[in-house]
């Protein structure tokens, strides 16, 4: 008998034994079950919780599950109490679960941004996407959430607790202009409450989505130390302020109540609050940083710098599209609001038309359907539908996505060749440009089937084509405010930081790749050789020469 | 002895290897290389920008054979690697002074 046949026989014997054990145990379990059923039926008379199995699922749960003083005989008040608690439970559960989905979008961003940049910077690009989650969360917990949501008022879908009741406002033209909230710092004191905590989780992952967008546009040349400070800056100041104005009861949301402009600036899930803020911050950052070495020729014409891993980028896009089912439908903050079905379908339709139209546009215009642009097209469709997803019909959702698919390709080339801003992954075109398109499209196509009472204004949300011209005006004001405020604040931050500490790595570091000089390790050591080889070339000094590896040990 | 160096299209490597092993050639060295010839690379698009791929990926096969079979081996490689389109590659043949098998110390034809 050869070694190979002996081994095969050995495995066959093990497999046969496993199957025999399973059959024996299974047979015994089912045999035990048989006599149990009639016994339960006999004892059914008065004993309340019936212990018979319910494979169909129709008999599980009933009057006995309603909490009541007299078990099985709840009063009307007890039933009402219980159903109210159930409604809030469903809403709170929905908010948390969709928040968990949005958290996973961090992985999508990490893969898209790393896949569409070069192999010599992977550890650096990945770790920016990784640490922005931890840093952003900390900053948001310290003061971001308080500035953002501190003056929200009652959280109507989660029990209506009005614990977040302190908004700083100034008075202009006889109206209050809410600027920032002042309650919920460190989630301490009277905000130690389940509804507030659920809201914190959901809003925190949204903020993190905005914070991780600039890492793509600024990749391959951004100093890690400068990125860390930026992570605190956006999560503690710029994002919370603009988000307060739209979602926290601030002045943009009150444009309807105060000045009769539709329902005020409406952004259902964050085309402007999340994506445009991220995209405009990315634009300011990429402008202060300047283009990567080798991106532009002396005559100003751009050179393509292809990404190193297309499969990674495509997987990242799919993870983002999956997470968007949390992003948009979750923004009802209510699982009991059945509009979530419309929102989810609109979201997926816009992602499809975005990808399709980006594909055809690139194919027709440049000869081939560029993979990175098809990915950008799907993401652009998702970004654009984020604001109007709850207010438009499926037809307009598809159209909004289709326009964004073409818009993103055009904008990416425009930003690169005309504005001369180097954005390796297309973050400005995807999130900035299509974020703006998303909130504006809400002001055009909202069909008046949803949003009664939104931002304290009676009646449903209608766009320009459905008799709501003033809604479009509110959207234009919101979009302009977003661009002006976020660009000015972010550009100022990056410029001042650059003058004091510097935001960009040295040309030597950039050419070598940021992984070893900035992070101390190669993302792909087997491809690029052990880090110590790079040290040996005199580009940086090894701290522990005793750790130098021979090629065998490196493998 | 002759040293034969063939630069071929990467997807033709298996065909060439099969042809040579079928003819009794028992060893070869293969390297992934990049280069250009008369074709001078070609242009591609990435995110709306045209770029030139100057150095196209090719496979380089090196084998050492006795003088007597060199012509036949060159013929086999040429036949197996040809597609008839631009960029099929080149074969170079050069005389070789000495070969040595490290484990046994054999020299000359018996070493390869």
C-alpha cells in the first residue's frame, strides 16, 4: 500500500465514523421526541404556557406575553402601554441595526480607497480609514454629538423624550437662527438615556462616513500626524455644526417654518450633511496638499496613476452599497415607518442606473467601460439618492441615479484636467458634486406622497415639478451654505496647519511610498522586500538593527 | 552547447513548454519581463486620460541544449509561440562555453 492510498483510506474511515455518529445521535433524539407530544396534549387543560412545539410559528406569542397584573387578562390600558413600548422597541432596534450596517461602510471606504491607489501606500491608506473610526468616534463623543444634536428637542420615534433641549440661537429679522446644540457632552448627566444613546450610535456612524471621505482624495501624500488632528477637527467642529443646521433643529431646517420656504432645507439621509460635507472637505484638503508627484506634466496635462487592486475597489463598492440599506432606510429612525420599503427600493434603483450610465458614458466617450468609473458611478447614484430617497417615485429615483452616473464621470475629468486638483479615487466627484446634485434633485422631483409635518411644516414635501418652487429655493440655500461654510472652514484649517506643522510628507517619502517612512511597515512585504532593505538604502534609520531579516525569514 | 533565449507572449508559455517537454527538453528557466520592439507599446485609458504602455509584459524562456538539437528546438519554439499578429516576440541563439551541474560536478552536455 502506498503512502497516498493509506492516507485516503484513513480519511474514508474517519468520514464513515462521523456519519455513523450523526445518524445514531439524530435517531436517538427524534425517537425521544415521539412519546413527548401526546403527553403534552393530555396535560393541556389549565396550565398556561403550553409546551407543545410550534413548527408553523402561528401559535407562538399571544395574550400571555402582554405584561399584566393578572396574567392572561390585561386591561385596555395595559395593552395600550404594551403596544406603545413595542412600537418604540421596533424603532430603536431598527435604528441600532441600520447603524451597525452603516458602521460596516467604513470597510467599504477602506477597500475602495486602498484599491484605487498604489501598492507602496497601502498600509498608510488603510490605517487612515481604520483610525478615522476610532478618532472620529472619540471626538464626536466629547463634543460633536452635543453641538450636533443638543438642541434637537423630542426624538419623536423613540419615545419622544425631550432630553436634548438646549440650542444656542441668535435672533435675526425677528426669527431665531439655531447655530449649535449645547447638551450631551460626553453623553453625561441627563442624556444618560436609551433613546439618546441609540441616536448617538446612528449619528456617530454617519459623521464617520463624512470624515473618511477626504482620506481618499488626500491619499498617497498626506502626513499621518496631520490626518489624526484632522480626524478630531471634523468630528468635533465642522460636521456637527452643519449637521445641526439641517438635522439638529438649526436654522436651515427652520427656513420653512420661519420664511415659508417649503419644509426648510430637507436632506433625508445626508446627501449634503454627510456626503457633500465630506466631498467639499476633500476638495479643500486636496487643494492645500497639491497633486501627487508625477500627476501633472510641465504643460499641465494630467497623467493617469492607475490603482493597484481593482478587485479590492469593487468589493469595497459592494460593501458600501450593502451598507447603504442602513444609511437610507435607517434614517427614518423608525422600523414602524413602512416607507422604508420605498426608500430601500429607490436606493438600489439609483445605484443601478448610476453604474449603468457611467459604464455607457465611458464606453462611448473613451472606448472602454472603465472599471473604476463604473464603481464611482454606482457610488454616485447612491450619494445622489440619499437626500431624495424618501420623497420620490421609483422612476425619478432611476433618473436621479442615471444623471449622477454621467455627472460623476464628467466631474472627475473636469476636476482633474481643468481645476488641476488631484483626487486619486474620485471622492470629490462622487461625494461633493453628487451630494449637491442629490439635495437639489429633492427640490425638483419630490412628489408629495411623504413627509407630512417634516421640520414642523404641515403638508407633504413637494419639489419644483410638483408645485413646490419654494422647496427648491430652500435646497439651493442649503447647498450653497454647505459649500461656503465647509470649504472656508476646512481650507482655513488645512492652510493654518500647513503653515505651522505641515500637512504633506517630503518628496523622498512620497516617492518611496508612505508605508515604511510613515507607518514603519510595508503593506505587502513579500512584493516590496523586507522593510529593513529600505532602511539599508539610507532612506530612514532603523531603530533596532538586530531585527534585520534574512530573505528566508522574511518569507 | 547553445544557449537559446526566447521572448514570447505570456499566454503562449504553456504551449511552448508542452512542445519542448514533448521533444525531450528536461529543463528551462522562465522570467517575467517587460519590453518593447517595433510595436512600440500601445495606449490605454484610465479615468478619462490616455496613457502609453511602453513596456509590454512578456515571458523570457532560457534553455541550454547540445549543438545538435538547437535548430530543432528553435523551430519548436517558433511554431508554438506564433499567433501571426504583432508582438509575437523573438528567439536568440548564442554559443555557450561551459555548463556545470552543481550537485554532481558534471560538465558540458551531460550537465544540462
